[in-house]
């Protein structure tokens, strides 16, 4: 699966089924740029078990506000549309894999 860019309009649809990692980010954010290749690797390794979506908080403030995103990157783990876990700031690949594995 490829990482999907989502918007305020598509966010709830894209996070409604299965385990989804939502990356709240912005193009100017250094740690967001650092975590992008980590997410790409996880996407390839976890395959169909986990879906990864990215939401640009500058362009989609409604969804960021709804979930109380104050710092980026914020990573929310959804399971069937409900938030089940959260990580804020850059996370090493192992920590993110562990976070996702316990819900997948």
C-alpha cells in the first residue's frame, strides 16, 4: 500500500476501517521531514495490516483542531474509526512498529 494524503473532507472515510496511522504534519516541519522515510519503511513492511495517511495541518485545520493537535508531527492510531493510541514528535521506527503492532 502507498501512503495516502488526506484532507478534512476525506479524513473520516480514510480512517474508518481497520488500523490506520494518521500523520499530522506540515511541509516546513523538520521532525516531520525526518519521520517521512520511517513511515515509508513501515508502510512497506506492515503491508495490508496497517494503512498510513498524512494530513497537512496548514491546509486542513478543521481535522487537526478536532483531534487537538498542538504539536507536529502528531501520530494518531485509529482502529475502526476510533483513536486508540498517540505519539507526538519524531519516533524511531522500532517505537512506531511496536505502537502499530499492538493494535494490528
